[in-house]
C-alpha cells in the first residue's frame, strides 16, 4: 500500500490522549494513514517505505528530524500539529518549504481562561486574604488594612501581545478594568515594563519564548509592584530571574506570585518556591489538558479538511 500520511510522536501516550480513535478514523476515511506511530526508535526502519508521505499528524512529542531523514520524505507538504509552539522542531521543515499548521490559537484559549480566573481573584485580594485568614492569630480585616481594589476600574498589565494576550484581552472586555498591554518588542511599546509593574494591581506574563526575553522580569520590576499586587506567570520560567523574584517575595510578603511555569520544571529540590507562603505553584496546567485537547485536534482536522480541498492553494495562516 502507498501511504500518504503518518503520525509522528515520541510520546505515544500523549499522542493517543489528543488523537482519539474517532479522530484517527476520521483521518483514515480521507487519506491512507500509516498504521504505526513513527518515533525516534523506529523511524529508520519505517522511513524507506514512506517516500510518498505528504502529511504528518503530530502533537507534543513531535520528532526533530535530521537532513538525511528529511531526504527520505521528498513528498512531504504539510505537518498538522495539534499543540502550540513549533519552535523546537520546525526549522528544518520550514527550510524545505513544508507548511506547519499549529493549533496555537486554540491552545491560547485555556491559558487565557486560567489567567482570567486569577486576575479576577487577584483584584479581589483573594490570595493574600486566603493565606492570612487561615492563620487567625495574624489575620486582620482586609478591607481595613489591606484594601483590595475589586474588579472595577483597576489596572491590569499584560506583558506580551501575542495570541494568549489577545485572547485574554477579549475575555477581560466585560469587566471594568484598565488593561495595559506591553508588546514584547521594546520598539513597539508605548509604556515601559517599569511603568506597567508600578501601575498594575495584577501583572500577567505572556512574553514569547525568545532569547532576548530570558531573565527580563527581574527583581527591580518586582520591587516596584504595588502593595498586595499579584504576578502571574504562564509564559516561560526562563523569562523570570527566579533568584531575584524569591528575594523580593521574602522581603515583600504582601505580594503574591502565581507560577504555572518555572525553570526548571519542577523547581529544584529545596527551592524556596515550594515553601514561601506567597507563592502558588502549579505544574504547567494552564495550557490545554484532558478534555481541552479536543479543541486542538478539532482545529487541526478542520485545517486538514481545507487542505484536502486544494493542497496547492492552502494557506494555514501560520507556516
């Protein structure tokens, strides 16, 4: 049989979590799909028989291929990737004119929802109130001594202006909040990071994963934050200078850090991020997981259907 499509993954359990049998049946009904998942362990065995492949389906765990391996896929035209960022594997494919269709816009939705929830709680003063109310010997009235603004006419800063930031801006529209957006490129900013951290009650990081953003969120910025302010990181752990953040959180117990990402993940054993009372750690759960991954694969299958109608003129919107 001449196979025209194949599934690539080094994480087969994750692949089958995203691509359910019904999704694979949908693909098989439209194109000849190779029955095995291609991984680093078996690729050299299977590649010689896959020279006619035009389509790859993938999600988290996509392989990075060598030039020699790519030479054995001369007919490959498009990769449908049911996840977000493709940076870790995409360059060799793009250099050969292969289109990459990512579900990055669909993956932005749950991250934006996660941030919306924490922004609304942050403006209510929930995080500081919760940790002080559970220690009655230290508790004082929030309204008297630690006034939280509430979700009306307060300032929220979104650092970064990409897909997640844009989705979050839409979710914030029904609320009477002053939303500041700081683009990742300095030349596009109308206000500085220093101004954003000084003005906002909640600061949410959505910077893209670029080398110039590493460590950019430093102690000076965190020290500038208002009394009882909240910092949310669903971007990348490397973008935060974690030693300096920890130093500020020790000196400023009024602040709260909501960290869904760290570097490394999880933090090293003994890290103060585990024990500081004003830190809330989660294990990178803001992005699509469990039922939410259905949104990713449905987006990909819609794009696949468009490609089938006219492969030569197909425009994914992200190549």
